[in-house]
C-alpha cells in the first residue's frame, strides 16, 4: 500500500495496515501499482536493519 501524499509505503496484513512503527491509519493509502513500487525502490533506501526486521517478523508468525 502507498500514500503518495506522504510518499510512504506500508503493508496490508489481515485486517490492518502496518509500517515499521506498527499499526497505522489507512487514510490516504491505496494499493501500490508496479510503477509506484518501482519508484519507491529507486528513490528510497530503508534506514533500518532489514535483517533484524525479517527475523522479528519470522518470530511473530511462528
């Protein structure tokens, strides 16, 4: 999901929308197109430890 106004991406999961901070409001978010995903990948580099995030997410789904 993407909020073009804030140039912010989030993950739709079950009945909520989440970013690195946790559950967030769905206001102004829509399903990201492939073009929007490409734009975000090209222009934004995450400033957090992706390996740690993946390990955390794997731990909560077990």
